[in-house]
C-alpha cells in the first residue's frame, strides 16, 4: 500500500529551474541589486551591509561586501561583535554559497496527485497561503487550535511562533532542546538555579584548566569559544579531554582520556570521590553556597578511582592526577557543560555530575570558571493578549518530563501519533528551518507522525528531505537577502546585532516575517502584526534602547552596558540561588520531588555485541549539520563523511582506507548509501565515528545527494531521558556489510 504522503524525490513540475539556472543566475542577481548608496562605504570601494550569520547558531555578526556590480563578494566578521571579534569561521565565510546555490527552493510548491503519482506543482504565494489557512481553520473547527504545532530552528521562528500563539497553540518546539542542550539546561537549573544558554557563560578566556567531556571544541566551531580556548592555551591553560576519539583538541591537551563510551558518569563520580576525600574542594565556597555536601560525601564513597578503572578503562592514577590538576587551577577551572549532550538517556544526571564538580571546585561565579552573563533587554511592541490554549503536547505525555523547561520536539512528534489513551492529537505542523527527517532520531516514527497529519507546511531555503514530505513548501530567501529579528546575545557585555538584506531575494523567495504576516491576514490575526514591514518593527524596538535602524545599518552591532558590576561573585558575597533551598544544590530537591535520584548514580549501558561497534558522531569544522551539505563553497572543502575505524578492527574486517562500505545497525537498518573507510588509531576499537549531516537522499540537491552516510538513519534506538525527555542517540551499534554492492540496496 502506498503511504499517504509519498516522499517526493523527483523535481517538481517546474520551469523555474530552467529559467533561472546556470549562467543566467548571475545576470539575474545583478539586475536585482538596488542602488545602496546610502549604506556605509567600506574600503576598496565595496559596499557593505551588516548581517549576523545563519550558518550556525552562534550568530556571529559580520559585514557583507559587494563589488561595484552589486554582487556579493565576501562576508567578514564585525570587529565590535563579542561573539566573533571580527573573525568568521570557514562556514561563516562560505555562507555566501547559500545564496549562490542553484539548487535552492525557488517558488512555493503544493503537493498534487497527477495520474496516480504525487508531485509538486508550482503555486503562487496566495494559493499556498490559502491552502494552509483553509486547512488550519478546518483543524481549529474540528480539533481546536491546540492541534497545530511549530518546529523551528533559526530566526524566522519568532514570527511563525507569534502566528501560532495568536492562533491559540503553544506547541512550539526546537530540536536544539530535546535533541541538543536540554539536559544541560535542566541539570544546571536544578543545581545553580540558572541555565547555561547561548553563548555559554564559560569564562574560557581566563581559565587555567579546561575539561572537555565529549565536547570537541575546534571541530565544534562555535566561534568565540574556540578563539577563547586558543588564547587560554597560549596563556598556559591546561586542557583535559575526555573522548573515545582523539579529537582535534585532544591533540592540544595535556591529558587525553580515551574513555570507554557511555561510562562518563563513572569518571565524574570518581573525580568527586578524589576531590572530596583528598580535601581538594573549595571548603569556604561549599560551606557558604551549597546544600547537601554531607549526603554527597557519603554518596560518592563507593565510586573510587579503582572502581571507575574497571568501568571506564581510565587508570586510577590518571583519574587522581587529573582531579588534582583541576583543583590546582580552581577556581579558574571549567568542567565544560558541552552542548549536544543527548547521549545515553541518563544525560541530565551526567550534566548534574558536571555541575556538582564545578560547584566543588568553586568555579561557578568565579573568574576563569563561569561568569554571570547579562542579557540585553529590548522591549517588544505591546500586542493584544494571546488566547489561552486549553491543552498542549504535554497532555499526550502522561505526566512525564515536568522538569523540561521548553517544549520537546520529539514530544510534539509523539503527540501527533494518535493512541488509544490520547484524547488529543496534533494535526498540523509548520516546520521552519529544521530538517526533522535527519534531526529527530527514529526516522520511522517521524515519518509515521507525518503520515497522520492533516497538514504539513515546510519553510526552508533548500529542498531538504523534510520538504519531500510537505503538503506545501514555502521557499524562504537566504539570510543574505532579508531582515530578521534583532540578534540579542547574552555575554560579559550583552549585545544586539542587525541583519539586513545585502541584495534582494532571488527567484520567488520571501522572508519569514512577510510569510507569517500574510498568513495572519488569511487567519484574521493581523492585530498581532501591527507593523506592515519588519523594518518598522525593528526600528521601533531599536528606538526603545536609544538607537535606530539607521544607526544599526551603519554599525551592525551595539554592545549594551552591564547594569550591575556582578560578572563574578565578590569575596564573601551573599548569593541567593534560584533553587528550592536558595543554595547550589549538590543534593537536588527538585529531582527528588519528581521521584528521581537527587544525586547522580552510575548506570551501565548496553554494549555492542560481537562484530558490532558503537556508532558515535560529531561535527566537522567546515559544515553545520545538513544546512551546509549542498553549499558549493563548503562541499569544495569536504563533500562526504568518512567512517573512522580502528586499525585492529580494520584488520579483522580486511578494510582499508578509501574503501566504501555499507553499515547495518542492531535493528537491521542498512545505510542507504556507502561510506568511505578511514583507518585510524584516533578512534577506539569498540566504536566507529562519522560526522553528522551527510547521506542526503533528496536528488534535488545535486552536490550532496548520496554522499556519505546519514547517522540519523542508523539511530533507531533512542534512549529517552526520564527526567526531561531528551533523546539519547548514542546507544546504537553498527556492523560492516562488505558483501553489499551499491545496486543491491
Ligand atoms: N543524528 C543526529 N541528529 C542530530 C544531531 C546529531 O549530531 N546527529 N545533532 C542535534 C543537534 S545538536 C541539533 S542543534 C539539531 C539541529 O537540527 P536542525 O535544526 O534540523 O539543523 P539542520 O540539519 O541544519 O537543519 C536546518 C534546516 O534549515 C534549513 N535552513 C537553512 N537556512 C535557512 C533559512 O534561512 N531559513 C529557513 N527557513 N530554513 C533554513 C536547512 O536547509 C535545513 O533544512 O539536530 C540534532 N539532531
Ligand atoms: N563546525 C560545526 N560546529 C558546530 C556545529 C556544527 O554543525 N558544525 N553544531 C553546533 C551545535 S548545534 C552543537 S550542539 C555543538 C555540538 O558539539 P559538542 O557539544 O562539542 O559535541 P558533540 O557533537 O556532542 O560530541 C562529539 C564528540 O563527543 C565524542 N563522544 C562520543 N561518545 C562519547 C562518550 O560516550 N563519551 C565522551 N566523553 N565523548 C564521546 C565524539 O568522539 C566527539 O568528539 O556543535 C556546535 N558547533
Ligand atoms: S561560528 Fe561560524 S557558522 Fe557559526 S555563526 Fe559564527 S561564523 Fe557563522
Ligand atoms: Mo545543537
């Protein structure tokens, strides 16, 4: 039987590709550029406009330079910006490839069945909005407005979010929470009463010891952090890297601990054991600020370095030595909380252990540890109150995940699959800037949920896999062709940054603000979009903080003064933490109330069977997930991922570097494409490693189609965090299928 929504791999019934393809693209781009005389003139007679980068979520602010014909030539960092200090990473510099990519989405598309086959037909914007609005109104009538949801990652989310709230739903989820940093936020909130957020409040610049637990800064190219780490190393800071793989930063580290994957909690508990039993903790700090030290002291007695050796394969002597190294540097020490932390399902507890270790070392609120960040406040124009939703995705969760402080993308997905006990299911998705097929683990479930929907509308710039499941595709112009909401960053000094169009949108593409407002018109919600243009809204907001759109167009970035001189705790200062006890909770009363272990414990996880290897994954400096996969500038640097294999394993399987193999996981899922083997000592014998974001299945993306393997496809076992619902993705094992040739799959 055919599934209701066939994944449409073929190109649409489109003429746009022919009209705008190839060499014509260039002249078309030229003809669109306005006379930008009023903008600030940069050196070399280029014209420059401010932006902030959308290639990843560090959001560095920069300048887009054009030549005398108005063609975008390059993007460079804005010197005033604390997120990048005037320097862009390779991906940010290559961001211009997003604009020039000839495979971009070009015009709205609507799914139609023609001669028994599903395909996309080009539509006008009005037809596309009419289609969506009609369905949304019908869903509201039949199921209530709460049966709609938004998945979003990126700038446009603000406006689609507003639309959804005005419509009467608060099912607004970003995969950057339950698939990324959620456990870290919950762990730090339950310990210190405050999350980490972005950019992280790690004071790496002044640290003397940085401990990286599976956080591979340098491959994870979050710009400001990498710069600070490099400065700290120059100033003599020691790095301790805990990673089953010899990462780039492991090469810069004093200690590399090649831990057996999935055992980090044991190491963290053993470190606490040494720090407490050897009296290396910050006694004054612990006494003054923390709650539950005595319980913790009792609790960690059983987690000796000798015990941890058996679990982690890290020698007791090395555990002791590194614990002392941290204590020597304290309080200028950071046990880094990481960012993508949804690994093994006990992730909140692992991050609690990280938080507790920082508390014992007295690094929270101290120079070289964690500073107290300040957020810029920019007032928003007052809108009518949003209607109050009567239900939301949580109703389908059976009382679980109460500590999740944001909506779970995977939870919204689950709430879209009707079950016998559910009296409510989500019926419509708007998906903005997130490629859910490659982002949520358990692809089968994601697709099942999509098949249950009455409507799925996808806003994207590229024909990514998720667009192949859409009923309506709305092509957004790239960040280089639009205004967006102001970037408001927390930091030592908070800052705001402006993004404005460097050029007019190519093809029939539009910005999110315009789309959301046009949809609001059709849904009779225009009261929530009082400004006709985003420029007017931004100008109004900027004027509330003493600047204006005109000024920001000239400067790009503004730092705002800190209100208080409280970057670090003053000596002996009384501090009240936002926890139940008002203290840093080594013993978490919030977790206890919810029925969870108040202090982290070690839980063993399943290990690979004979002939199988743990699938681990990470980042490459020149790519961001799928969003750069087809970028012409970045595919030039790296166009496929490789499978890192230990020489011992390679010998067993008779594999050599450069050879292509298929992978099969523990549930019998075989990778859609083959992957190139890289034999290297840099990975443990029990694991294989690949970079996430490859193995694309949509033929409309010509450069990346079929290049490498998608880790997501092989992640069918999800280890859900019982505390906050994060989706642990590292409990999957793969074997090599050297017997399969390409045509057999
Ligand atoms: N297997 C596996 N899954 C993972 C991860 C992993 O490492 N492995 N990492 C997890 C993490 S840490 C995160 S944060 C999430 C991230 O997951 P996502 O947020 O889904 O990130 P991307 O894959 O980059 O998808 C971004 C989508 O946005 C589109 N896009 C790019 N620019 C624009 C734009 O300007 N406007 C619009 N409307 N769309 C745009 C891209 O074409 C792409 O379809 O994934 C998580 N999922
Ligand atoms: N260039 C680039 N930079 C990025 C991104 C990108 O796509 N590209 N994405 C950004 C985003 S959204 C995020 S969330 C961050 C993610 O970046 P991070 O939070 O730094 O890292 P992860 O991707 O979780 O982790 C990858 C590392 O964990 C190791 N690892 C695997 N299993 C284990 C284990 O059991 N224990 C230990 N100790 N280590 C293990 C892997 O070998 C790898 O080195 O990167 C950000 N920066
Ligand atoms: S770190 Fe790189 S990709 Fe990310 S926002 Fe900054 S320049 Fe762009
Ligand atoms: Mo992330």
